[in-house]
């Protein structure tokens, strides 16, 4: 089975939410073509539905896809979203900004996604450190990205509010 055939089979399995099967097909695709960025990316995506796969392996797969094709904003967006889920907010911010730079027409989408996800998940992940100062820091960063997504400067936002 060629890498392309394995990818097609994996995508079909993924479409049917058969994550284990998809994961195995994408693994075969990587073995057939270790330089396939899409195979690494899809293996990471399918691994999200396979409980036995460790987060570090998933991060490694996303990072390998980016290493092989650093111009694909979808890869960076997916890694960023996963980093938010893991509480790796600085890495998420870096990847969302990289996706925004690569895909300027949709930059607002990446910034707003970070703003909302950070505002929702940072307080939960930082719960044991959550005092008023930390809560304000989280809100300030989320608001900064929301304003950036809207194309509104801080002074204009203050004036409008």
C-alpha cells in the first residue's frame, strides 16, 4: 500500500470516527513516506481519539508535520488548539500567531480563537494560582487578542466602551 492509499484509507476511517483504524493507516503512510507532512498531521488528528496515545507523541506528530511543511496554517492552528487543551498557553500563542502570519486573510480567526480559548481554559488550568492578579492577567491577554482580531486599538476600545 502506497502512502497516498494509506492516507486515503485513514481519512475514510477518520470520517467514520474509527480513530484506531485511522491511526494505524496514517502510521503505515508515515512508514511508506516519512516525509509526508499530511500523514504526520492526520496521525496526530486521529490520535486525539485514541486514549492510549500520550500527549507528547501527539505534540511530536504535529511538530513533525510543521517541520515538513511549515507553510500550512492548518497544522499550526491544530497544534495551537491542542496546546491550549494541555495548558501550554505560550506555545499556543506562538502557533496561533504563526498561523495568522502565514494566513493573513484569516488572521482575525486565529487571534479570536486564541482569545476565547485562553479566556475559557486558562482559569481552569491555573486554578491553584488563581488570585485577582492572575485572573486580570488572563483577561487582559484574552482581551488584547480579541481587540486584535477585531482590529480595534486599546484606546479606541476604551472610548467605545
